[in-house]
């Protein structure tokens, strides 16, 4: 599901840490703004925060935050399922790491296992 401006309350990404309903970060302060941008760009545990470009501002919605947190919650029936509108973050593998993975996959065959 993507953000629908008719039905959802838009919030600038810069204003997300100021929301009262969000818990404090690790240092008992607000969630850092870079954390919110990271959720939107790289994602967290394979889930990205939905965003919408509105003029010169990147925005999300209260409802998109709710969907994002629900999909991250362990034990939620939504975890592990592809949800419409969620962009799965692709893993960033280096060429070296890919070669290591391929070698590890060939190892049992080479050893006759």
C-alpha cells in the first residue's frame, strides 16, 4: 500500500522525531533524524518506510509509520509476508562477499558431501 494523501496524515521526515507517540531513542532522547532517513532509504530488517516527495520535502504519513512498525514487530502475523506497498530493502553484497558465498555453496560438492 502506498501513501494516499486523501486518507493519511502527512508528516515531513524532519518532523517525525518530534512526534509525541514515538518512544525515546537509545540515549533517552528523541529518535535521531538520520535514523528516520535511514528507515526510508535503506530500511530496517528488509522493510523500508514509505515516503512521498512533496515539492522539496520528503514526507511520510502517520499511517505509513504504523505499517512500518507493525511489519517490524516480532510475532506479528504480518512479519515475513510481503505487504502491498512495502519495499523490501535489497541486501548490499560486495563482490568479494558474493564470491565467498559461492565458494561456501560449492564446498560440500568439492568435499563429496
